[in-house]
C-alpha cells in the first residue's frame, strides 16, 4: 500500500467535477475524537447489487468478497468495499418480514470495491492519498485532478413542497399507542415523508454543499449511484470496528433548540426528563443485547452514557457502547445483529418493524438504512441514514420520525418530526 500526504482539499468538489471517479463521500462536517475522519472513495471497481430478495444473500456475498490483510495502519481505510444498505434489507435478515415489506424501484443494497481514497484526519489536520496496490497511475490521476479542481458553484434550490398529511401520522401515533397498551411493543419509531419537485435540474453535490452548511453533522454523506443520490447530514453512527472492538452510538431523546435562556432550559429539560431518560435507557439495553450477539461474553459495556449533543435545530441524548468481537465475526454477522438500529425502529425490533410497515404504508428506502465501508485492515464504520435526502431526477424526498411511547401525545410527536426536518428544509431558504 502507498500513502502520500498532500495539501488539504475540498472533497465535495471532486464529487461535483468527476462523480464517476469519486462517487462516494463520508464526511465528518463537525468532528471530534469519535468521528475524526472524512473519506472520499475513488476508482470504483466491481460491484454487488441486490434488486430482489430472492436474487442472492447480499451480506454473505459481501462477506465472502471482503479480503482482510494484516496491514497495521492508523488510517481508517486502506482499500476495501463501500456499501449501501436500504432499510428494506431487513427482508434478508428477518425472514418473517420479507413478504410484508413495501417494494421500491431503488436497489435494496449495493457494494462497490474501492482501491483508493483521499482521507482527511481532522484531529491532526492532515490529508492523505492512499492506494491499496501502490498503483501510481491512480495516484497520479488524483494529483492531476487536484491541480484541475475548480470551485463549487452555488445555486438556489427551489421547488414545490408536499408534506405527508398530518392525519395519517396522527392516526399512526394513536394506533402505535394501542399496540403499546396491548403489550405488543414498548416503543415504535414512526416516520413521515416530505417531497420537493425541483424547479430546475441541480447537481447532488451542490445540494449536499448547501445541506452541510445548513445542518452540519458528524456522519454526513454524499452517495452518487447511477440514477439516484443520497445526500445526508446524519448525526448517528450505526457501528464501527477498530482492532476487533465494536462500537455503537445510539441517539434517543430529542428536544428542539431555543434562543438564549430558553435553549439552556430545553437542554436541562431534555437531560432530566423522566420520559426521555426511560426511553434512552430502554434503547441502550436493546443495543447492548444486540451487541452481545456478536461480542465476547462479558465484554460489552457503556463507556459514555447520556451525553448531550447539540445541533443547529435540536438537542440529542447520546450514549456509546463498546464490546470485543468474537473471533471469525464478519460484516454479515455484525449487520444481522445490529441492523437496523433500535433507535429508529423501536423495541422489540421485529414486532416494531411489522407495525412500521403497516402504518407507514410505503418503503423507507435510504431512510434509517446505512452507508459505510469495510477496510482491508479490518476497520469498518457505518452511519444511520437519518436527516437524509434521496435525490432522484427532479425530485428530492426525505423522512423524519419520532419515538412513540406510552405517554406520547400525537401533536407533540408531529411537532418533533418537524423539528428534525428543519435542518433539511433550511436548504430551500438560501
């Protein structure tokens, strides 16, 4: 493998000027020790695409093709695979759900082999080109692209908005409460859809640039694949793997931002609210249980509990859980154990997903799915796709949800979906 340090560059510009060579970007727009890297994936190679549940076992195929080496590198990615998992991939994980899921014309999942990348280490303020094969033709091409790199244009994003009718969501919350009272579930994460018909054609990279300014997030992503893109400002990690240590970072508990003293009051109310605490602890236990399916006995522990994280439009309660992976545990095993995250389905997961399918009445597609990478050195990192657009033709769509528990009030949960949507809606105000 070859590693070359270069000057800092704008990764989004590569996606705009040459999306064929640089189709995938995972970016820590606001970063800390838990999310210190941004990665632009270059020179996509062979791919695996799942369009129908009956085609093949996607996760097994991906695991079989992921070849690990013993390379000891501090960098997060040294060549390997980039992967997208739609929410509907649960049809190959929980087989009782397969026939019930709503169909989408978009792929259920895909993965692409990636030999090269540009990586920014925000902690050290250093930028690197890596190539798994020390292929100087690819490295020279990246260097040439850097010299020719132009600035990103700006463009106003305008269109006609449609928002899923309030009554459908309100009725869905009431039905969820009935299921909770009946003892089927403890919590259901219910979502609703927004859609924009754009006035004119606009590049996904331009939309992404606007989104990351309006709603900066630690697990942001720009994914350009054939006839659609995913444009994400996600605050949530599904899982990461480093030196056989598995981590997940669930978010459960949300309050809107306020101004001045009201903002502090909102923070205090969130972190001390019995309902929010109970919901968070319940989902923390769910995630610990999921990790226990693939981690060594006794190794799972919570190393960070109920931290408050603040974003432009909301406050969140966040925790972090670690565990030591069992030997011979691969990407299929990890995804089967953790996907989709309990914070965006509810508890217990399978029954919640049945209810979600019944009440939402459409596929979620990218929403609450995941994107991430599997590196040859054994490292992995996958986000949860919330606060995310699907860009298809002249249409932008997204979903936002709320966790419904016993004492939820429908109107308040409706308001929460709008608080979460605010960062995405902001791109239309520029």
